[in-house]
């Protein structure tokens, strides 16, 4: 139960059945239960007023029966999770001021504290969007194009997101690219977002920006259009999400490990 003065927010989880790298991903089993069910439980544990799953397949809705969440059946033609959530918001009928947390459907270990933190950051910052980051402590992650990096200003707002190692440590990497340079922290973006429902609709209606098309990072559309994205360090680690069969096997091991309570 939430106290009367608790932050009021909703969580929306985009769940596309036919993911390219892992078809049927929302329904893949982890410890005997569909992944989308685990994600929904993380959202419920965070204290959201409502939890919605934006699905494109009736089998996802069936897997969530009795879970205490609502399902919006959305179009199979959406190009992105943002488009899917914009339709979900219209179906749910949220007011323009409603704080919506976009929790990815492949994050079965998302910490409840992190979900609450991104909603609180949006409310306190006045930015159009909010997201989280974590320090990078391995040079392999810094150089990995699949790990999105970000640079933020002194006020905490995002300056840029990139698949490249930014900022580029010129002198350090000129000497040695096998270890982390000094002068960090370098930051890895965690793909959880919060925005007001009204801005979610405007975001989905924006044409893709040039930077977004180059980096294939949708959040760059917001920056290129001149809007703010507030960034905070996550209060708890976000274990890796599930995007491949290998990730699924690791998730199975983690879920079954003793002491998993978040």
C-alpha cells in the first residue's frame, strides 16, 4: 500500500511477441513462468498506481491473467516501444500530467527502487523526460557499441547518448585501450524512462531526428528537438536484460539463485 503522499505514477511495459533476436520473448519461461510476468511483478513491487502491459498478442494477455495488471492490446505495426506505449496511454485514458514509467519488457530483474527513482526524478526535475545511468567499470563495456553511453551536464541533464565511448579519453586511449582510463565516471545508459503522458504522445508524433537515424537511439530525437532529459545514477544495480537465448539462460540461473529478493 502507498501512503497518501506517495509519488503517484503508472508503469507501462511494451511487450512485442515477435522480437527479432528472441521470438516469443515475453512468453519465454524463467523459473517456470513467462518473462513478462516477472517484469510486471517488478512494476507492482515499485508501488505504481497502475501497471499496464502494452501487448500485441493475445497469448501475452492470457499469461498475465490474475497478475493484478491491465493489458492494452495494441497494433502489431508499431515501429517502436514508444509508439506502442502512446497507444496504451490512449487506451488507458491517462491525463496529460500522469507520470508514466516505461519499463522494458525484457527487464525481469529491474529493481523496484530504480523504477521509483526515475518517476521521482521526472517529478522533481521539471524535465520532459527522465532516465537512469550507472558507472562503467570495465573497458570492454566502454568500447562495446551495444552498451549505450551518455554524457550529462553539471545540472544532471543529458548532453548526448552514443554507442561510442563518450567522452573519448584521448590521451589515455592513445597510450592503452586495455584498461579503464582515469577521470571518470563514464556512464552506461539504463533503458528505463519516465515522462508525462502528454509528452509521450508528442514524442511518438515527432519525426525521427538525424542523430537518431545515425546512432539508432530513439532518445536522441528528444535532445535534437531541444527537450530536456534528466539523468540520475540508479540507486540499485539493474542486472542485464534478456535479448538473446544466452541472456535467457543467465536469467534462469539468476532467478533460481538463493537470495534474489529485489
